[in-house]
C-alpha cells in the first residue's frame, strides 16, 4: 500500500503558547462549559479548583519567577513532583514566561535526576516535599544552588526553601514584572515548550524537544476523532491517577480533559484500594489506565468491594492491552467500554485512538490513526507494506517532536525529514486500525514506562563481579515485561563460585541490589539475574539480544512467575 492519509485536521493556531491556548483562547472544536464545574479536584481533600483560580495562580507564580530569578525566554525549569493540583499551574507559569519545562519522574534516584538537570541545563528545580532529599542531592551534583530549589507542598520544618504557595501569594501581591508576548505566525511550531526524557537504546534517557504546537495540535486531533459521538458530556469526571510527568498523563489525561471541559480528580500516587475508593467517591466516568492497573481490576479481590458502575469509558495506553485482558475487564465492568490508545513521547503523543463509532472496539486493536496524520508501514527491505502486512510504523503529522536535545546522531536515526520512526512493528488494516506486534527497538516497557537495556548494562558493568552482560525483557502478566540480566562473571567471581557454590546466589542478590540502589523502581532487575558463560554477539560486536530474549522466554515458560498483585 502507499502512504496512509487520515482525514484533514481542523485549523490549529500556530501563534499561541500552551497556556494561551488553554486559558485565553476558544477553539471552534472546544466544548463550551455551560456550568461552573471545577477544572480540578484534589483527591485527598475534595478541594475544587476552577478556571479563575487556576488562571490567577498561574499568573502569580509566573510573576514571582520573573521577579526573583528572572526566568525568561528559553530558560529551563525542572519539575520533580508527583501529581498535584498545582502541577498545571507550574507548567503554565513557566510557559507564560517563554521558558521551557522539563518534567522528571518523582521516583528518580538523585543520580538519575542529576542527569536530567545537567542535560536540560535547568536553572530552577521545583520539587515536592516528599522528594526533597533526592532533589537536594541531585541539585548539588548538577550545580543548582539551594536558593533555586522550590518546594511544592508544605514548608519543611526549619527550611529556608521557598514554597510554591509562598511564591504565588507574593507574585499576586506585586505589580506585573513581565509582559507576555504573542508568538509570531508559525513560531509555535518551533518554540520549545518541553524537554521530556525518553529512554533510548544507547544508554541514559534522552531529552525530547517538544513544541507548543505539538501539544495544541494533538489535543485538536484527539478532539476531532472523539467528537463523532457523545463520549464526553458536561459534568463528567475523570480520574487523574496516571503520572503527569509521563506524556500519556500530561497530554491525554490532564490537558485533553481540561480542553474537553471534564473535571480531573488529581491523585498523587497510585494505590489500588485508594484508586477504587476515589472512583466510587467522585463517581468517575472516565478512567485512564495502564495494563497493570487492568490486571488488578480483573484479579484483585478488593475490586468487588467498591461501586464502579459509573465508569463508562476506560482508556488503556503506554503498553499494549491484550484481547484476553480486554475480555476479562469487560466481564468485571460490563457497563464500561475498554478502549486503547497508542503514542510516543517523540510523536507527542497520540498516534492512534479507539473511536466512538466502533463499539465494542476490535480486540487487540490499539486504535485508529487520528486525523491529520500520515503513516507508512515499512518492511525490512525498505518497501512499503500492504494492508495486513507487518512492518515498522513511521509517522508524520503536526504533533511530532523536533528531535533529541544535544544528540544529533540519535535525532538523525529517529527523526527523518519530518517523519518519526516509532521502532514498533505493526499491522494496519483497511479500516486504519493499528495492531502492535512487537518492538523493533530494544526498549523494554515495564508498567508502561520505558527502560533502556543499555542503561542497566552500563551500570552492571561497573560492578567488579561482572565481565559482560545483556539485559532483556521477559513477559509478565502484571508489568508487561520485567528486566532480566544475563551476566558473564569476572574471573575472580568465577573462582569464588567454584570454591563456594552458595556464592552464586549471593552475587545475584548483590547485583540486583547494585541496580536497585541507583535506579527508579521500574528499572530494577525484577526478572532476576542469570549467569552465562559468554554473551552472544555478532561479528561486529553487537549484542544478539533476541537470542537471549528467546532463551529467557523459554526459561520463563518452564518456570512461570506469578503476577504480583
């Protein structure tokens, strides 16, 4: 087949920043709020926050950021926090000043956060009080002085750090310190809004450069697709439990629902029973999840204790949801339509989405290609696949990122003349439905998060007992995949194992701890450690990862692991 073209996209303003689009502008496709429904609700307290308060708090914070630290055009602010009702306020305040936001995973270790701060060249670090210890260590390592650390949440006892609340109050009390500018026509397509970190095959996470136009256009693309049937109605409530630092949570859950006039209940951290309780308490209609959450809904005994009957739409993303798991959740919640979406940080974000006019959706389908998109399915020989034939998905559209910040080689490999290589092997049928078959790239998907094998391998090779290693993913019902390390031991370690066989288990435990001490939870070697005489490689020295992945799956089939509940 030739290139696949979707329906033309509605007009997208190219001279607006993200907060100007969401707070100051009315797009023709944007539903008009006919009541005074809240934009956000704080899950723990029930506090409701409306448009006027959000807009005022955004201005106050922007005003104080300019007054105290002269944050301005292209400066970078790193946000290291779990979900919070002030998360969008911080994001939009940074953008009001023409600056760039770099959202960080609140579970990062100090080492991982320092890498992000250093690469993004952040001038200010906003951290939640719960993450303050790691933030302090990372800031010191990356050269951010203590006076440029801002705390989100209550002020720590005896601390001199400014809090977000204090900055907002101070900014609202002073005269304007900045004049917000309107972008020139077309400038939103090149004006950086985010540096979002995405794992790569070559090691540490890379910074994806995302524009204001990317966010705005993707919201319009999704709106145009779901606008064909009344999925969204005034007064609807969505549960904001997915992490906002992740593009699925930030773009689809947070921004798109505010664009659609839906109230978002902001949940700082996922806890299954609290998750169920919030659905019941706030009568949630829209549920956005990742596959591990669906596993819990299907298998955890607590599910039966709560009233989930208000949920009508469940959207799963970040990793494929199998047809079997879809069937299970349909039995548990028969009133609910279980849908899927597909996208990448590099496509910011959605590429495919389940439509409203095909219910129930085709089992195993990741959705249909959204409006304004052009797609190719490329076979290994470089020719274009026909409908129903597998190949790598390559896409082009208005929401594509610019590339990888300060990484021209990686940019050249993924971003080609306006096209993005997804690294995913897919099949697309005549209905433009997308089915994800496998990943061509080496990235693992653990609980919906990307994990680069090379990053873990590099860390393991720093251990004295490791001569060589290779990390692969093994299937897991709950997490999707789990990292497993094949390790060739050093000569000294081999001698110890020969002398004392029990030493093998001690080394495995030490290697797992070596990773756990330095990496966020989902990057840990939950799949285990296996010793191997020699790591297989091709003549040029490239790891034959598929050989070990097949070996790991054979091992797992002989001794299946139980899903963690």
